């Protein structure tokens, strides 16, 4: 049975990528994965939800009005909870949720809030830690479970995509990056580089970080035409029959 996404304690949301193991390297890989997408997004408003999302490089986007929404302890253009956005419905063209689900009490509700403010045919970008990867294996080690980010819940890309499909999204891109445990300094030696090349080519789904780009599809409502009742058909009556019946009545 699938575990509920609701957390039973308040997760510890990092103030910046520097508070995560190899956080700057993670951010660099996310920027590389999303770089081809920013020029494809059009609109008027781009919203980065969460302090980590605020550091994602969106300079290639043609959308000029870009905002960062985060809690009070983080630097942001809008101060609010990420699961209670103080924005109008259908007012944002692109929403970015970078590593926000792992550090949310109710990650499903966070996605629903982003969906609420997103316009029809708008874009939603989600990144996170892949539990089915080397970084996910660290959660099996007791001494890692008390350390950020392994102290929080990881949600698989398949589960996140299931949430999006239920909301009517079309998945445009789903890729993995960083085939590493992300523990300590990542070696740049020949063996490490060869392993990463091998994993990227033959084990692409086991990347430690997932990047999902989805488009909000809204199907137009088709009015149902009323079924009009057909008029009763008029049948011709033989005149001789009518005369004979009237004569019988007189007699």
C-alpha cells in the first residue's frame, strides 16, 4: 500500500543549496538540465517557489517578471508559506518547485497550490532527490537518517508524475542527473568519471536527482445538446371507415 505523503513533523527546509551535501553541484546540474527549456516558456509571470528554487538560473527565460516566494526566514520577493500561495488563481505562467517536496509537510498540497495559480497551458518545473538511486540508498544507513536531506522523505519521479497526471498535466521531460551518493567530495578521477559516463548511458533512471517539466492541460468543456422529444406522427384515416363508424353510432 502506498504511504501517505503527509509528514508527521515539520521538515527542516535548508536556507540555501550550501546547506545540502554538494548542493552547489546539484544546482549546477539542474541548471544544465533546464537550460534548453527556459527559451521555450512564454508568458508574463514566472514564480520560483521556495528558497532553493530562487537560486535556479532562469536568465535564459524570455519572461521578464520573475518572483521568488519563500518563508519569512529566507530572502524573497514574496513572503509566504509555499503551501498557501497568496496569489490569484490562473495568474502565473511558469512555476518552479526545486527540491521543495522533500521539505514540505504536505507535498501533494504544495503541487495543488502551484496548479491553482498556474494558467491553463502553463508550465510546472519540479526537481527532487530520486529514492531509487545511490543517494536514496543512504537512507538505509541509520547514521544518515539524522542528517539533511536523508532525514526527510524522498518521493519517486513516478509518484510525482502520477500526481501530475491526475491533475491533467502532460509530462514534457523527465530526466535524471548526478549518478552519485552525494556524500563527501565527489571524486573527479578517471574511475569516477568513467562510472558516471557508464551510469548515464546504461542506468539513466538511477540518477540521484530528477528533473520534470510538465504542461498544464485543460480540456475544453463540450456542451451537451438536449435531446428533444419527437412529435407524434399523424397517420391518415380512411374516410370510408369514418363514415361507417358514424352510421353505426346513429343506428
